[in-house]
């Protein structure tokens, strides 16, 4: 698992909203709230850790973008996010 974690941590990148918008249209974005480590979430998804992922969903710590978030982000195409791809999803988190 440490190799996967290292690989995912190295893949973490910044992206502007206009680069992410096509993924939102495909409904493949997952928002990771700032209280979570996006790499931890990616590892859990990649390892199919359904109990952990379900807990985060229930606590609204990870979720699909709301229509309000999408509207705000569409108004600010240069807004930046930390991103990590875990097929078929793109995890996004606002930088702190």
C-alpha cells in the first residue's frame, strides 16, 4: 500500500477549473473537503475501502459538486484546485 500511496502523492497536481469542467460534465468529479487528506481518499478509493469511503460520504466529507459550487466555479474559470485522478474519478480539493 505504501507504493500506491507514494505513487498517488507524486501524482497530486494543481489544476484550474476550466481544465476540470469537462470532468464535471461527465459527472466524474468528487469534492474532498479540507479536513481530509486527498491522498488518503485516493488510496481508499483505489483499494475499494468501501467502509471508509461510505463513512466519508455519510459525513459529507466527500461528495459530488453541488449546483451552487459548479455555478461559482464556472464564474471563476481560473480558480485552482488540488487534483488527483483515481479512475474513473477526479478528486478535487480547494487549496488551503
